[in-house]
C-alpha cells in the first residue's frame, strides 16, 4: 500500500508542476490554489510512504516518477520536444524505479 501512496504522491507532484506553469509566476489565483493543493498532497503522500519505505528509496521513486510523468505531460500539453535521447533517459529513470521496487525493500 505504501508504494501505491508513493505513486499517488508522484502524480500529485505532476499536478503541482502543471499548476505552477498555469499560475504564471503566482499571478493567477486559482491555478496557484490548485498548485498548492497538489503540493501539500504530494508531500503528504511522501510523508506517509517513508513510514514504510526507506527514505532514500521513497524519495528516488517519488521524484523519478514525477520527472517521468511531467515529461510526458509536457510533451502533450506544452509541445515540449520528445527526442529519442530524452525518451531514452526517461526510460532509464523508470527502469531505476522498477529496480528499486523489485529490490525487496519494503
């Protein structure tokens, strides 16, 4: 269950970063409010997960998951480049996350 909470936290971090983009330097109220909601939810999920998962592992998966997801969201929402090197690098991050999960640390 801790791993699921951790992945939810990673997805909340995506909401935080997308909200930050739409907040335009904190000049737009509702995107800023949404960003703050997702920020609190993301860190809250990480806080719950580190009760059961070693902090280094949890943090690596939390940030890695959000990096991978934000990259995909950026390609689709913001027309960011999807170069082969960028996608291969994201694949390496995801591979590392899977390796951490399969390492038996729980």
